[in-house]
C-alpha cells in the first residue's frame, strides 16, 4: 500500500477548502465559503481517484503473486 500523488493533492485541496470556508465564515463572505466548499469537493474527488488507482495497483500486484 503506497500513497500516490492524487491522494496527497486531494487531501491538501480538501484541507485548503476547509480553511477557505472557515475564513469566509469569519469575515462573513458567502463567496469565500462557496469557493471553499468547491475546493473541498474537488479534493475529495481527486483523493477518490487516487484511492481507486491504488486499489487497481494492489489488485494487479496480488494477481502477479
């Protein structure tokens, strides 16, 4: 089990989105909150793609054994 770059980038986008959303709440900016939520969604999707790639890789490795 290895971590690939899609998993890392996705997790970082999710975290950045959470920070942006909270910053938007603090300053009362709905626009920033929405941008943060979008970034979180993109991050979750990218991490999911990375998880899928890892699962496929694991299955291929198991099949070779």
